[in-house]
C-alpha cells in the first residue's frame, strides 16, 4: 500500500476500508460507553446524532465493530432512559 497525496487514497482498497470501518466502529462504541457513564445526555445525544449520520452515509459492512456499537448504543440508551434501539444487523455483509 502506498500513500499518494494523503490518507484518503488508502481507503480505496476494499480490504483496508473494511478494517478501517471495523476499528472506527469499535472506537465509537468506547466513546458511547464513556459518555453514557458520565450521564451527560446532551453530549451523548450529539454523539449519537453523529453516529446516525455516519452509518447512514457510509457503506458499511457487517463486522464485529458494528455489533459492539449496536450493543453500546442500546445499553447507553437504556442507562439514560432513551427508548430508541438500534439494529445494526441490517448492515449487509459486503465481503
């Protein structure tokens, strides 16, 4: 893999893109856990809005990171009294 110009060129490769998505979704799940544990609902909801936008505008593949994020959001929502639940099992497996 070579970097030409900047990092965006490295995400053209399907395998690298899938690894990036998996890692990024895992990181987001950790941030969700941290904000939920702080019980700062306004900041938590801003994060959830970003995640909603990201997952709706990015062609994700089925991965462990997506499952972790789903669990974290659903647990965080329950912890903060938010009735909404997400289901990331609808992400198609794009292997």
